[in-house]
C-alpha cells in the first residue's frame, strides 16, 4: 500500500514539473524508500539502554567483566598517525586524540566510548570547534541521543535530551566536520541504531541472573531446600486460621535466614517436619548457569578461560586464548575506531591523514612479532630494505654526496 501511494505521488510530482527541468538525481537509488522515516523526526531506538545497563552491566558479573575487559584493552591500543608517507610524532590531530578534553585523557575517553558501544550497540562522540578547528572531544550517553534523518533518509542531525531539554547537534558553517561521530555495531533490522552484544545474549543473561537469585534464596533459607510441616490433628481436624498464622510467624522469625542456620525445630501438638530434597533435574541450574556464562562470553568475543570459567585452564591454553582475544576482538574494534576518527576529523587537518594500530607495542602479541623477526632475519635472500618492509618499517633513506 505504501508503495502504491509512493508511485502515485511520484507521478503527480512529474506532472507538475516543467518540461525543460533537468531530471533530478538522488545520492542513492534507495534514498526515496529511506525517506519514509520522515523529515526532521527523531527515530527512537528499539532497545532500552537503561535496562541493558542495569540487568547486564550492573548486576551480572560476566557481562561486567566482558565489557571492562574489551573496553580497557581496546582503549590501551596505541595509535600511529600517518600523514601520507610520513609518521609525525607531534600533530594537532594526534594531540587532540591524546588529550580530548580538560577532564579526560585519551585512554579514559576511549574506554567510555567502547563501553557505551558494547552495552548499547551505539557510541557517540561530540567535537567542539573553536575557530573552525576541532579543539575538544566529549563522549555522549547513548540513551540521550536520537537520530534525526534528513530528506534522503540518512542521519542529518542528532537530538541530545537531558533534564527535559533537547539540543539539536547539526553541522554549522564554522566547523568543517560533523559535530557528532556515531559508532554503531551491525544491526540487520535497523538503519540507524546498532545491535548490542548484550541483546544477543539477553536470554543467557536472564538465566545467569535467575540462577544467582536462586542461590541467594537458598542461602537465606539456611542453605537447604524447604520442607513441609504436616499436622496430624485428632479426628482429622486441621489448624485454625489463628493457629496457622502464629505458626507461620514463628517459623519466619526463628528459623528463616542464614543467621538461624542449624537451629533445631521444636514441634508439638501433632506437627511433623518432612524435608524436601532436590532431584537431579532440579540441580541442573548449576550447569545452566555455567552454559549461560559461556554464551555471554561468546557474544562479547571473550574466551571463557580469560573470565575464570571452568575449562582447560592450563598456561598454554591461556596464552593461546589471550592471543585469540586480541586478534579477533580487541584489534578489529580498535582499528575500526581509529579509521572512523581519521575519517571524521581528518578533513579539518588534512585530507591524507589516517590512523594505524601500532602492533609492535602490544605485549600480548610480542611472541608473534619475535617469531616474525626471527624468520625475516634468517632470510638471506632478502635485502635490508626488503626485511624492513616485511616487518612493517619503511625503506632506509639513502643519501649520496655529489662530488
């Protein structure tokens, strides 16, 4: 129905257009379909950041450790600025990334950015321009940001709402870059917002939290399963309402809770205590909790061994798991962020600027670099310049003196 309405609208628009008017060209062939979102209206995100942060990051130790582990590791990866073929040690863009604002250093700034990206699937950074040049960078909370699509359906501005007030962040004439950098994880069902790993592991997070709550309730009940009080009154007469309430109150006050563990239960008047035991099926929650923890670690790309989960925890396996964690999770995330920052801020300082990851300064990959250097050094058929290029360095500059 929407397609038919859109076709009729296009036919009426073509009928009123002058015959000599030049045909209009869209930036993308699918732009008219994306424009159905509306012009100037925020697109509300489908997931709730506060619920993910509260139930996952704040209450679940596995999620908390996964987010901290990935965010801290990715923020510690050193960046190298490339200006064409040169590698300047001092540059305004490099200084901006190392000292984004007066309150944070580069590591704290990137850790917050990566943390928001892992919890919400979206991360936002704001650039503050002074004199037409970005001078400061700030991390903005994802739950306060809303995408405002333009006429072509792509983001044209961002609305930041806090304390009942909304500020629209859009490019102004005095700043050569967009005011907001939006990092998002891939989401196949949303054009504007990313999908958090926590959403993919939402079922596992709920199972893990429920198992922890069950254990807490078991400890509050003297660390043993509950039982049943059986009353054998004369002639089958049961307890009155007053007797039942009094018995229930005495049990809660004198025998419930960990501080009353092991206290003997004194019964009289035909009362008999029958403890209830847990069946093997009821004990499956222990295995379910361990499986849920592994699923959470899988969603975040963290080997379970690094989280202390049961498994083949040997030194050799731990070293391999640590290298796999850096290669498959940390380095791709850091490379993506470096490329996004260069693409975002580069036009304000120069078009040929880009960031690279300095793999030589990552301790977890020292064994790989050592093996590479050993193999290259033993290659007699390579020249010195070829060996330098093989390990990531440029050719040695040669100067000749004209006599």
